[in-house]
């Protein structure tokens, strides 16, 4: 027993390390991304009603019967249980962190609140027999949760404002903008448009053939029209992203910002290519699954691009014009 007590005390000490909080946040991001793809696999395999009840699988059994669709759906529920435990770990890490930071605590509590809402919404989705509006809401809430976790991970990596800060006053180091105001506004616009594109994509999915189970109701829209509207929004997002990155390149913004922008552009182009291939080949299940994973990648890349527009380094430097160096704070005032 003394050995167990020492091990628990050592573990409690590890929880106080800011590095542990960063790692817990990274695990949260990965778990939520896996959860989104896992939920998509349930729908694409036609297993959405493999478990016809909730929270138990059937009216007479908590565990799924020995059937393929039942275990696909039940397996996704087990994945969500693991995700929930991971989110609890994130909250413990943020509260235990020394020095404790209010921003990390708030973001971690937001993730847990969202997970609880997802559990309830998931149950309602099953009880309403995969009604498309519930499936849409379930996916979009998962995307919001992913964004929360991405911000939490980003903030957990930022330095504290000064050494030996008391717990009651701990906060991240003040941020400095690396781009001009116009670039910042354009980037925020790209972020908002990304969510519009994702929402329109869920409308296409809720109109198309992959309902999650036989006989599930679909939206009464024309699939062709819904796909065209979604595709037009994607084209607009691509065009505005290219324009924003070109303006940043012309202004000689920080290379770190441009690198994130290049990653974002590659992800957007790849996702658009998968989407058009999916449309032209009649929505094959495999491509739809890749497109779902790609949507998760697009959201992640767009959020990291926007988060990377600021730095919390003590003396950030960017190149504005060849041969002339200015601090990012000076650039932000222009």
C-alpha cells in the first residue's frame, strides 16, 4: 500500500506539470477527430440503427447482440466512452496545472459540457430514428467541440506571463498580431465561411443516399442543387483563401504565417478534389468517408491558421519589406 500511495502522489505531481496539460489537450484533439470519423463510419456502413435504443443497445440488452451493424454502432458508443474519459482527464489536468490558468480551465470545461451535450443529442438522434436534422446537429456540435479542443491545445502551448506567477493571477503572455488588420479580418472571414461550407456539406449528406440505415427520412431537396450550392461555397472559400495568402505574401508577413497558409491551401485543394470526385462518381462510400475525414482536416487547418496570426513570444520579428525589420507589434499598428 505505501508503494501505491507513492505512485499516486507522483502521478498527482505529474498532473501539475504544464507539459502534461499540453499532452492531455493533444490527446483530446486526436480523440475528437477519431470520434468524428468513427461516427461517420457508423452512418456510411448503414449501422445507424444497429442499436435501436439508448443508452442501452436494445430494450433488453446493454451490450450489442452478435450482429455486424449492432457492433459497429455499439463500437462507436464505446469510442465515445473513451473520449469522455479523455475529456475528464483534460479537465483534471487544467485544474491541477501549476500555475493554474483560467483560460485553460474554461476551455476544458467547455469541452466536457459539449461532450455531455453530444451524449444527449446522440441519444435523441437514435430515438428519432436518425432524423436528418438530428444527425446534422450531432456532427456540427462535434465540429464545435473539435475547435474548442484545438484552441485549448494551442493555448496550453503558450508561455505564462512571467515566472513564478501566483495561481490566482496566472494568465498567458500578451499576444502580438503578426499581420495587418486587413489580413486579420480576411482570415476571420475565411474561418466563418469554413463553417458555412461544413454546414452546407451536412445538408448535402442529409439529402443524399447514405442515410445511416434503410428507410431513414431524407431532406426533400434536390441532391444536385444542394451539391452545387455546397460546391460553389467551396470554390468561393478557395478563391478567397488564395487572395488572402497572396496579399499576405505581398506584404512580406511572417514566414510562419505563410507556412500555415500553404498547409491550409493544400488541404482545401485536396478536399475539393475529393468532393468533386465523389459527386462525379455517384457518392461511393469510400470517397464519402475520405471526404468526411477531409472536412475534419480542413477545420483543423483553418483554425490553426487563424491561431497562428498571433504570437506570444517576447520579441517577435517579421519581415515587412526586404532589408527592413520591424516588430510584429509595430506591424499590427499599421
